C-alpha cells in the first residue's frame, strides 16, 4: 500500500460506525466514510469534543454542524501550505492520503536534473500542483470547477509559489487534452484524479469505469519522448488496482517501457495502528 508518515498537521485519530475522527491542524472533525463498516469500537476521547461534524440528510447530501469551526483555516505539509474550507459532500478541500503521491513524484522531479513539465488533470484544489511546482516542475493545472481552481491559486500563494510556472485552466479535461494534441504540446509527467461519477456541462453522464481507458489513452498521447511518470488515482470501488495497472500497461508501458506500481492508498489510524483504505493509485515511471 501507499502511505506516508510525514503529516504533522493531519491525523486520523479513530474510526467507528461509518465515521472518521480526524485532526486537521488544531480542529477535530467527524466525517462519514463508507469503508468504515466496523461498529461500537470508538475509543478516542476526541469523539466527545469535535469542532465540526458532517451530518447526512435523509433526502440526500448533508451539512456541517459547526461547534467551534471557522469558515477556513490553514495547515502545512512540510513547506507546503493549504487552506481548508469544509464544504458540501463532506469535503475539506484536501485529500491527506495523496501526500504519499506528492512525496513520490516530487522525488522523481528533483532527481530528473532537467526541466520537467507536468499536466495535472481533474486537479481540484491543487495539492499535487503545489507539490510538483515546489519540486521544480512547470505545471498546467486543469479543472472544470472555477471555484476549485481559485482555491488552487490560493494554495500556491500560501506555499510561496505565486510566481511559480503554473498555468491554471478552467476547462473540461478531455477537451483540453484533445486541443493539446492538436497544438503539439507535450508533458513529462501526467497526474489524473478523475471522479467516479459526474455530469458534464451539457448534462452528459461521466462514469469512470466506462470512460477511463479512453481517457488514459488520450492523455498518454501528450507524453513527451522521454516522459518521467504517469499517475492515476481511483476512488471507484469496482476498479481494483490491478485493473488500473492493466490500463497503464496497455497505454503507457507498452510504448515507453519502465515500471508500474499499483496499490491501495491508506491512512494509519492512530488509535489502533491499523490502516484505513482511501482509494488506489497506479504509478508508471522510468526505471
């Protein structure tokens, strides 16, 4: 599994009854998690003093019960800084398990000893964008949600990267890559974090399992002649790490050689020492 022990401002304190107990900087949050099927094992004392609790609604969605929670606050991961904003659908604006991937590709970028150009698709609030830029890469950050791109710019500024070579694009990722192919633009690293399900601007339905092979093939078309890495994340339960590995075997390794690693992402639970699954990542890279 892929995990990191380098967080200081984030901690998964305990898990029970379909919920996570987490520390984000100085604040304690309780959020639902469908992977947590074990019950009646909540032990950590912080369950009784949460600053914010996300409560699901019987009609769909949910809301935050904010006991002592501000509208936003900042946390750090090493030299990287991020703004957190509790939002709908239980999100905070950051996926802490992704730090394992930030560490991985940042090391590749630093050791490349050459200019590295990275394309970050479905880039959300820019955790990966900030990490890649801090490691020395130039980054093109693409997401269809204008608000998420604005928060990515904020995260870059907090991390001292407001002048870094980052292009922020509000666009449909597939359409953007198609235009990059026509323009002849190429990238040394690709990061993809596509949603499991969604709707496009014209109401078209997106299902990861039906679209992911074509999307990987399309993105692989903009890899440079000497690419460094290709990373894809999946939060879709039905797509195993081996399935994602096979797709990169077909679309990337068959062309460039190299090596593929595919594992579950996980966070260590402080109370038990066990690990909570948080999706999966598949990594192709040069040996």
